[in-house]
């Protein structure tokens, strides 16, 4: 089992690519702040690692999307798949 401090660091280039995909595929405006983070969970009901895309708009709205993969393993298709999730969350 990997310890908390011996995990492989995410590739900075992968973070930038995921940001660009998120902006494009999730149709985020240019003044939205997008952050990408990688979270680890040891609880049985959550994935062991997930990439979290967070968008913060200037008016204070915050939206998160989660992909159950490490940053280095996220592909464009994973981010594109969030489009359906985004539209299904609208009521």
C-alpha cells in the first residue's frame, strides 16, 4: 500500500491539458477560474483516487466535477463525458 507521501506527483502538463479540455468541453467562460486537483480516499465507499475539476465564476458560483482516475490517467473522453453529467444536473 502506498503511503500518503510516496505518491507519484501529477504531471503539470497533464493538469494544463485537463484545464483546457474542461474549458472547451464544459463551455466555461474565459473569466472562470478552473482548478484541477487529485484526491485520495481510504474510505470503502469512495474511489481510491479521483481528479476533481473545480470551476469558480466571478459571481461566486462554484461547480465540481469528479473523474475516478488520477490526473495522469485522465483522457479527453473522460472530460467529454462530464458534459452529459452537467446537462443531467439541470432541473
